[in-house]
């Protein structure tokens, strides 16, 4: 018997990909951004997808549209800008209250478990009071709530991305049963992840692979593709920009080497090929390729997030200026996503817990 799930604040689908990889059947997804959902619909054609402000969505209506099917898990990668330590951390940011939209779904649908993913800054916001309000709300709804900081690099993702996972369960269970422990002894490096794609120079575009996969990670990413590759297009940098990039050593920030000449708006980091990457952001200019004087392509950053090459990103490739407030280009979709491999490990653990407490027979898929 397959277990059913709902994915709120789904974005392009990183959490849903993890759910499916763990054997869940995603029935419904919601997000407010049409660009991200264009990607989602393409990759999850069987899911009921709704593009709307979740505050205006009635979970009773969603339950009715799903035919009253039992929902075992509700997941939510709520927007994190209000809690992020790299942002302004404004306590009055309206995005800080979006967890209440997850709460209303939980109160109506009453899943066996819910999962909320957010940045580590949530734990320290308002001296911990923000986190207390979040957990207390779900405890009052009848759920036993636990949380754990997980690093994507500990689960086979070539990226040092740390996120807090908050899980609520109807049945009290040990945290070791609910959330996974690190499983990767040797981290996957940037080079392990994208060296087969580094043939692309500035202002280049590839529609076919030109190198065979060189690592087990690359083989895994290319498992469902043939000879064609998508979303592998590089930027048109000027000669001056390329010259600046060339002066930044691997593993260093441009401003540390070039001063204010590094970038006018934000600093950029040259990827270290021999370690996992820094946290992938929504802005492509935050990174420089380790061997090419260009920013990474959408496909390269998707690899660092553990999206397989069969996952296609749609919508504008990049954007800027005023449009950035309204559009969600491919680079932003990648940076906002929950790494699918990390999500998969979380939901594999939750599925085993559901089996233990509910005695539901199922076959676990092979873990990548």
C-alpha cells in the first residue's frame, strides 16, 4: 500500500521528488509562483497542482477534491527569508507566520505526520521564542513535535546546506525513529558532482553530453537520461568579468582577493572542486565555476542540489531588476528547493516509523 502525501509551498518540487523517491504518492501540491509550478507540473504530471495564495485555500475543499483519500504526511518547505541569518531577520516579516497555513491543513486533514523544513535561523529568532510558538501551535493540535538540524552533505548531497526539520507525529516516537542520522562517510565533492559537465565555456549551450560519467554520483544523476541534457547554458560574461573571475582562487571569495572590484552588489565565491559546495543560493552570480571563468549553469547547480538530470527546469533562465520581485527563474527555483536526496532520506525514515506504528505492509525502494 502506497502512502499518500501533500506538498505545501512546493516550489519546483524538491520535497516532492524526495517523497516519490521514498515511495510516497504525492496527491496535491500548492505554491504561489507560476514559474515554479510550470516546472513542477512538467515533472509531476499526475499531481493535482494549485497555483494560489495558500492563505486563501480551504483545506476542507482540498480534502474533498482528493476524494477523501487518507493523507499520511503533509510536507511544507515554508519560505525562510524572515528567519535567515543572511537576511534582516525582521520579527514582523509576514513570511514568519506562514507556518500557520501548514497548521490549518494539519488541523483539518489530520495526517499521521507532518514535516516542516526551514533555515537554522528559526531556532535562534527572537531568542528562541519564534521556534517555541511554532512547536507549541502544533503540540496544541495534538502532535508530538521533534526537530533536528540536518546537513545535506551527510546524506550524499554535494553541498554544505544545513536546515532544520520539524516533524510532528500522532504517535510518540524517539527522534532516532523519526529523523535520520548521517549516512555519508566520504562527502561528495563539487568535482564528483559536475566534472562531466565542465566542458562548457562562456556563452555556451549544450544539448548533448560530451563526456561519460566519471563518478558514481554522476552516474546516478544521469541514470534516467540518454544522450541529451537540458538546462546547461552558460552566461555571456564580458572579457572584463572573465578576467576578474580568473583572479579568484578556488575556495575563496572575490572580495577577499579583488576588494570592491570583485562584484558591485554581492560577493562571489569560487567553488572548491575538492569539497562540497557552500549553500546554493537563488542568485547565480554568488558562485564562480572552479575551472571556468563563468558562473555555474542551472544544470550544474541542480546537480549540487541533487536534482537528477531528468528533472527539467522551465520558465525564464534568469532575471533581474524589478522583474526579480515577481518572477521565479530557473536559478531561483533551484536555490529555493529542498535537496531531493536529503528529503528522500527524511521520508524513508518517516515511512519506516509509519510502518512500525501502523503495521502497513509496503516494499521499501532501493536507497540511492
